C-alpha cells in the first residue's frame, strides 16, 4: 500500500492536495462543503418537496447539490469515476449527522439501476453507501426489493406513453406490508424517480416511506 501511495497518491477532488487513501477531500475543502444540517425527524425543505409528490414520514439530505460544487464532484466521481469506495466515506459523514430520534425505519431499500446500466458501470453507486449505513444502525438493507423495468429514461417518451412509462418504471419484486422503509438515492432533483419508487412501495401494502439522499438539488 505504501508503494502504491508513493506512485499513485490519493488527491483531494477539489484542490488536488495529496491526502490519505481513505479520504476524498482534504480538511480545508471538507469545510467548504455545503451540508444541509437537516434533522431527520423534523420537517425540512426536502420533506416539503417530497410531500408535493407522495406521502412521506421523514427525510434527510446530507449535502446541497450545486453546480461546480465539491458535493457535485464527489457524487460525480462516485457514479462515473469508478470510485465506489466514496460511498463508504459519504456514509460515514451521513452517520455523523443523522439522528433517527426514535423514528428508525424497519428496512433500508436502494433505488436500483437497470441491470444493463449496472453491468456497464460495474456497480450500483448506492450499495456500499447503504450497506455501511445498514451495518452501523443495525437495520437490514434490501437491494432487490425494487426492480427498474426500462433502460431508457422517461424523458425519451412522449405524452401518454411517457405517463404510462413513468407509472411502470419500477416494480416490487416481493410481497411487503406494514413496513417503514427508508428509501435511499444519491441526489434528489425533480423527485420524479423517488416518487415513482415510493408509490410502488406505498401501493404494495400498508407501508410507510422515509427518504435518505446524499444530496439535494
């Protein structure tokens, strides 16, 4: 490891300083990240956005997702840069700021990639993040409860076809009821994807949904 560190040192995504191999940004750049300071069990901006789309119990977003921001660079590297271990780092930041305050969910569930997309990328960027959270809070994580049915994005569809496509974009793979599910994704933007998944969970039985994302737009 020492030789690899010398030959290929890990560098801060923001300022390019050499940093420890288990870090993603240096201390100075970490202090520049815009954290939301959300409280999971209290209303916040993400809660308000979600409730315009679907019934939600609690929500938490770790960071603000802004153009050319450090948070954007971190998530871009996690998703497209092949740096899966960033998910574990961001999970640790999340756990340092997330307090369920007696509102713990029963199950963690990740938003899936289409199988073809996951094969192309080599991994789902949410899995290591969610597994790290799951291990620390002692709640099971299920990566297979939700299935993404289509490879193309809904934006490629038209009018009624687009609506039907959106309604059938995801499906439930097994029976589930009377569960409080914490739905996990990387970034909350329009909320369309999260809404499509949430409604599948809600319609499957007497379930409740809460939301955890790394960042919100």
